C-alpha cells in the first residue's frame, strides 16, 4: 500500500464535501503551533469559518494570518497480510491547503458566508438575527495551494491490484 497524489478535481471536491470538520493550524502568540477543529463551508476555492470574536486564535491570526487547513475522509484499517504487522495501514483521503485568513466585516457578506457554512451540513435555509451576525467572527480563506493524497492505496505492483483502482 502506498500514498499517491490526487489531481482529479471531482475527488478533491468529494473529500471536502464529505468532511464534517476541518483542522485549522496557525502559529500562536508564542510562536508555537496551534490547531483548532472547526466547522466550515467551502465554495469556489474559498473556505469559510466562524468563531467567537475574541480569543487567542484571533490574536494569533491578527499577527500572522497564514493558516494550513486539513480535511480528511474517515480512515479505515487495511493490510496486505493479516499476520504481518508492518503491512497494516490506514487508508483514506486527505486534502491540505494553505491560505491567509481575512476577517469578513461586511454584514451581508457575513450572512452569505454563514449560509455557505450551513450548506455544508444541511440544505435548510436559515435567517440570522442582527446580533448573531454582528457578534460572530467570520473567516474567509482563499486557497493559495493544496495537496491531496490517497493514503493506503493499492500498489500497482502488489498481488490483487485492480487495474485503475485506488483502493
């Protein structure tokens, strides 16, 4: 089993669409790594997030807006031979992207971003009270670069490989 890069846009989109949380990493005020699991929305190569308007994450992002965001599929255990420990591996997909956080201040744009976030989890339409919109911090991250992988994929040289199949 190997790890392979994925270039097909439909697979990348499926990985993001099937994710329930993403992991957002940044550098904190003490120059240390900091990671948050977050709900998100995704549209047109832009990731939308929301949080409380204050906290260590906000201070960190104000100083250094660069983030790395990870999406993963639910991994499953796989092996090539059940009695060989080193043949065990997790298999699944991941998409890692980088960008800079911009905090959205415009009321109407915040509502659009919240709708995109909610669409990730439900098809219901929502309305938001003015205080709810004004008191939430909406993050916008345009994807600058991405890397998508299938891990635990079949090695084309291994016995039982299905021609053209990743898994």
